[in-house]
C-alpha cells in the first residue's frame, strides 16, 4: 500500500536515486524493462526533433521528461484495457504495440500512423488527440460502453495540466463519478500549458483535489518516479477493472522540452527552473537506482544505448522509405460508406492525383 | 553537390532569419551535429545536420532572411554521382521520372480547388460541363450560374478546349509568373564571326563568351528576390540551356561552365540533351540556373526578347547567322554576322551593367 492523498506526492525514489522504500525481489525485472523503454523513447524523441528540424517530419510534440509516467502506463495497462492518449504518450503507445515508424508517420502527416497493428493491444486504443481535452469526454464514452458490456476492463485517458481548465475535464470527472465508470484520468502535470505556468492555470492547491468535487478518488504521484507511478497505476487500473469507480491521478513532472517544435520555451521559462528540473528527471534517476541495487551497470547501459540507436535508425529508415499515401485516403477513412456527394469528389481526386494531372 | 535547404520549421512559417552558424566552410560534420540557429516568428531553433559530410559552401550569413526551400549550405560531393540529393525536402520527387511538373525554373503551385455550390455542380453535370476548366467570376473565384451556361454554349458552338498538360502546362505557368514579375529590357547587337574556322562549336563559343561577360559584369550572374528586393551575386556560373522538344521547352542546367574544359562541357551538353530527349532528366538538373542561353538561331530568327525566369536576372539569345557585305581595308568581303539579344530584369540590373556584359560577350565572340 502507499499513501494516496491529493496533497502529498507519492514517491519511491529520491531525486538522487536513493530508495524511500525498496521494491521486493520480484519487482526488479519490471523496473529494468521500464528503464529500457524510457531510454529508448528518450533517444527516439531526440531523433524525432532533429527530423523535424531538417524538414523530414511535421510539427512534433516532444515527450522529454514524460518518460516515466508514460512508460508506467504502458506497463500497467492490460491488453484488453483501452488507452486514450493526448499527444506526449509515445512510450505508452510503443508498449501497446504501436511501431516507432508509425509514431513518426503520425507526426509526418501520414494517417497510416494511426492504423495500429491488428495483433497489438493498441488496436483497442484511440489515436493521438491534439485538440486540448476533447479526448476526455470520448474516454468517458468508451468507459461507459465497457461498463455496459460488463467487460471488466479499464480505460486510461491522459491529458496535460492545461486541459484541466477545460469544461471537458470537469464533465468527464462528473460522469465518471456519478456513473461509476471504469475510467482513470492521468494528468501529466508538467507545469506548462504551452507558455502558461501551472500557477496561472488554477487557484486550486493541486489538480488531484479536483476529484473531490466529482466524488471520486484523486491523488498525486511523482511522475518522474517509475516505481511510484507503477504503484499508482496498478492500484487505480485494478480498482477500475473491478468496478470500484474512477480515479484521478496527478503525475508531477516537468516539460523539459519546448511545447512543440514550433515553440521556444526560453522566451518564457527561466533557465534556472529548467536546470533544477533536470536534477529530478526520470531516466537518470531510475538508472541510478538500478545501478545502486546492482541490477544495471555501465556495460549494460552502453550495449542498450547502442541497441536503441539501431532500433531508432531502422524505424527512421523505414519511415523515410514509405511512399506517400494516396490522396484519396483523406476520404476513405471518414465514413464506412461514403455519401454520394463525396463519392464524386473522391473520383475527381483519384483522377487528378493519378491521372497525369498536375498535382 | 548535395544542398541543404531551409526546412518548414513548423506550422506554416515561411521564412527565418539566420542568427548564427555553428560551423564553417570546410568543416566536417556528423548527422545531428548543430549547424546553425535561425529565428522564426515563433522561435529560435537549432538546425542539425541532416547527414554526415564536409561543408562546401554556406549560402547565407547571420541577419539574412531565408525562405523555406532556399539553400542554406552545400555539402561536398560528386556532381555526377547519384549523391546530388536535395535534403530537407519533405516531398522528395527523386526517382519519379513520370512526373511532368518540372522544367523552366521554379515550379509554381498546384491546381486550385474548384469552388462551386452543389446546385452549380448539378447544373454542370446536367450540361456536361467540366468545372475544372472554368474560371469562376463569383465571390472568391467561385463559379456562377452564368459561368456554367456561357461555357456550355461555347462548348456547343466551338467544341471542347484541351487542357495543357505536363511540360506545356508548367511552361505556361512559369512564363505567366515571370511575365507578371519581371521588368524586361532587351538589347540587340551583332558581331562578325566570319573569321571562325570551319567546324567551330558555336554553343561552346557562346558559353565561353557568356563567361567572359560575367567576368566583366558579375551582377548579371545573380539571383534576385522580388519580394524581399534582395540580390545574391553567384560566384559559379550555372547556365540554363533552352532545349526544344516535341513535348515542350526544357531548360537543363550546365553546372560551373567557367571552370570546365571544352571536351568536358561538350560531354555535359550532350548528356543533358540526351537525357532531355529521352525524358530521363531528373528535376534537380532543371533547377538552380544562374543565367540562361537560348540558341534559337539553330532554327530561325535573328533577334528576340526571351523571357527572364526569376530568380535569374538575364537571358542571352543567339540568332541565326546571316551574310552581308563587310568592309575591310576598303575592300568589300562576304561577312558572316551573328545576331545577339540580351533581355535583363530592370529591377535587378541597370542598362549600363547590361551593356557592359553584352559588350564583353561580343568582344569574346569576335576573338
């Protein structure tokens, strides 16, 4: 068990990698797997930013600093659960079976990036949601249906701290409470909504306390702490699967990147704040803890980073070598059956883009 | 030489100001090494190297405004090898030989969508009118009832029109765009070439003469940006050579003509011509000319006002040679004259510069 309150952040690892409460012997394999994913995603993320900077990717939202909480989500979701992401959930998506090249395709404007592999848990998940907060009510809808079907599954939806100011967030918590939905709302409180700092976002002491008004449980967790996040999500998802109601989790993190590649955080974020945040960052913290406990070493680190490099390079090569999608795709996935008016447009589009016309 | 152009740095921003270079010409870089920082309307961003390589040339300096797609730098590389990639182009068209949408300088935008209400579309279907072929006269270019009816009656009396395709279509757009921007002035002159030995390679002589003109007046070998009103004098002469084909006009580019020997230039010319005729020329071979030559005299015509295609600032036309009586030491002899035309963009050059250039070209030809 662990402390669950809206006003105190549940932590397992100190910022220097020292354990507040050491895990049992059976827990290490999961932490090592988590660390591997976090290191891979960090490398992937850095490369994705560079691809954007060299014109090979569209605007990209970095997940730098969100590795622990998103990896924990991927590690705790069961294959039958549903994941409804916002847009910094690369690690979760990867663990749900979305291929790295598909994540690149998505940010490269290729909808095929959302065509998740049919044999992966991700096939039950929703695609990224760039509009702020709209995924929350959709997740409540998914959870409602799951409950109606007596599925014993959980729905996990993520959003940022900025989204908690929207009506969608409060509406979602409200129905989740009153209908006892199997819904976990995971807020990645990375302290920034583009350039708006957390203190200008809400007068509440914490975001987790907003659960109280909806009559559901809410608590704060250190989002830079993988074992703490695993505690929180194991507990919350299990409860949801067993019909014990919705939970709001506020994961405390820090956005170490710009908002997106179209942003320049140095214009509004103090360098000293960023520097302080780097001292708490999740990847180095977990690495230190693993090394300390004798479950990871320099050779393993080197070999793993080389592996990551290869895996990321292969994903990039595959992404860059993928021929563009046909223009007709933009209509083909809108309706199960295209209305007659759009059928005519589709024919026109097909003729123009393949019929030797000037595209 | 592989060029690296300014990528789209996010959300449709079209230009950026160069803040600082982190590398210099001659430096060797690895992929992802920082190259330069630029400032857009939204952010200062660091642009990393897209590939490993040695930096041959930096095209821009701190303070310069660069537009998306304009070159930032060139990596060293063998021009004739297949490595001449344009990196930083999200929609690479390399290897797509079937496309017709290249030629004659910059490619302009694609076909705009048709704006028409459902009722107008229904009427058009009924009358058998293709809305793609109608220019709308309504608000924001939308197609009106009158437009459709007019088109239908024209079609009834004169038959259907044929839309231009491929090279011809691109030429029409490029020329319309050039015509709308450039302020053209033409100079005409002629020069005696009676002393040329039989078998003189006329195209090579013209190329040498143009190089000589560029040395006398470097401002003619330049790119001009009409929106920014800025000009970049280019050291290297990359000469666009107009080639007429049954499919339309092509202007492949012969690179660095000032520093290649005759045999090499002739080889290059033959290769370009062969590739154009076989329709195998890659789009990149049609881009980046700094000056152009139209040697229409091989067909007919003495003088012309050929069109300057931005960002170039001038084009030389060589006409059909003709005989006329000449005088030397009081004696009449059968002289051979070559007519020359120079059209220049008066926004970028003045008459004196153009005339000095043409004078140097003539002097070279009369040697």
